[in-house]
C-alpha cells in the first residue's frame, strides 16, 4: 500500500468517526490563540486553558501585554511548563505586535516566526486555525502518529514530516487532518502505551502490523485467545 492510499483510508475514517476537527485551546480572537499556543509548548491544553482565563482578563491585547513586566507575566503563568522562558517570550511578543505590527497578528508563516516564542509549528497553527490556510503544524502527537500509521516514512524532524504530510494530504483537508491526528495521538495512540485494542485503524497501521508480527504465539489447545472488542468501527480497505 502506498502512503497516498494509506492516507486516503485514514482520512476517510477520521471524517466519518473523529471528534470535531478543532483546537481544544480556549480563545476568542487571534491574539488569544497566539498566546495560548505559545504557552502550550510541552504543556497540556487543559493546563493552558486554566492559566489563560485570568491571563486574558489582565492582558486582553498586545498593548497591555507590551506594557507589563516579565515578572508580572510570570505570576500569571507560573504553573505552565518553562514559565520563565515563556514569560520573556510573551513580553517580547506583545512588544513586537504592538510596536511593529499595529496590534495585528500576521497571517504569513514567515512573519509569524519573527515573533518571540513562535516557531514553525506555532506559526502553522495560527495560519491554519485563524486564517484557514493549508498549513500542517507538526507537534509531538502529529510526528508520532503519522510515523506509526505510515503517513510519513523515515522523517527525522518535524519539517520533514510536514513536507511528507503535505505531499499526500489534499489541500482542502490539511487543517482538519492536523486536528484529527492530534486527537488520535492524545486519546488513542499514546506515546508510551498506544491503545491499539481501542483503535479502528489497525488494519492500515504500520506500527500495529510490525508489533503483531513480533509477538510470539502462546495459544495452546486448552488456551483460547481473548477476543478484543473495539469501541470503534474498524476501517474497511477499499
């Protein structure tokens, strides 16, 4: 099976069975989403949502963030991962948005990456979610899941994974595919112990196929294998 055929089957399954293709971060405008995504690096969306409720009340826009000290910003985000660095990033981000970009979050990926704390992944999230551009943000979930399923092959870094995914995912599905893959990685294809018994994509999954071939058979005449009941409808090859 080619990567393109495998991708088509996976996307067809997600379209019919997945949760809504949207971010779980809470925001009401592009500025808030940008701040939330910066905070979400190596931190859960749940924790970020708790932090931003009070953060956005105090800093509703780039101007208010630009005028705050790093120490004050730190006080609001101390419970996220790497709060010292992120406080500095948010301070610099606010100053650049207010001073150089007229309080407007840019839609261009390259311009977004000029902002402190904004790498390619964050820039792609903003371009995709806010401006509906076909940009594939590759975080740890997307990198892991796409490799396990076989949507990417031999990608050594997020940029290579992004390029491979963009080559096989139709442009009009890129934004939704990003969220589908993240949700699958967050709730089914876990990093340490993927819940393969609950996954309906095992028939097209490279990781599951390799893992199944490695397991020795221990079934005897007196011992029958346990039946695994999937909670979701298995995918059918076409």
